[in-house]
C-alpha cells in the first residue's frame, strides 16, 4: 500500500494498481518488446507459468515521492537513449496525472535486445 499525506488528508493506493499502470504505460512505448522479471518473486512466478502484468516493475516510497525501477527488453536496432527518455517521460506523466503522486526518480534497466 502506498500512503501519501497532503493538505487534504491521507491517500492510500494499492501498489499492485500502480505497478500495473506503470507496466502498461512502459510496454506501450515504441521499441519496448516487454518487461523482465526484476525480483526473485517475479522470477519464480514466471517460471511457474504465471505471467503477471506487473513483471519488471519495482516501486519504493521515500516520504511522499516514488522511485520506480523498470527492467525492459528492447527491439534490436532502435536508439536506446531515445526509448529510455520516452519511457521516463511517459511513465512520470501517467503516474503524476492518474495517481497524483510525485515521482522523484525513474531507473530504466535495459536487460536484453530482441531481433
């Protein structure tokens, strides 16, 4: 559960909701083939055949701000720097507009390239 305190009161959002929102947003960016498992739990789920929509997304909360880690696979031959910048901008905008939570940092890890 993500808890944000502001002048109105306390807002609580499900971390699963945010992970799915972030994963869907990142996967829709040009050049992204998919998201990769980034934790032991996600790796075990994928080995057991249970594909999850939040694969490749880790969220940490620092006071009232979020830090997001994304593990992605990109298409071969695309400009990786441009894809990463696009993902960062799109994910930051989507989270801040949809959930109203400020994003302090987004780390994008390109784990693989696929032809």
